């Protein structure tokens, strides 16, 4: 997921994607703990995706508060 993609999403889409990524992150943590994880790089990608979404949400909130 790229930052441009996140910027183009609506607030509802961001919430849905964040929920989806958090769920995937939860599953990846269990896979890593049990040693069944296939793609270890996916953990990093999901973590960064969550950070991108949360950053976009915080930026939007601060813009609306500044108005």
C-alpha cells in the first residue's frame, strides 16, 4: 500500500482497511510465534500500512480541527 493510495481513500475506507490490517497483523504474530510464517517481510509491510493509515487519519483530524 502506497501513501497515495491512502490519501485517496475516504474515512470509512480507511477504517475498514485499518481493521483488516490489524486482523492480519494479529494472525501474523501467531504464525511467527508458532514458526509457521511463510513471508516474514509481510509483518513489516502490514506494520507500515497501519502506520500510514493512522498518519493519514491524524492529519485529516488536525486539518478539520484547524478550520
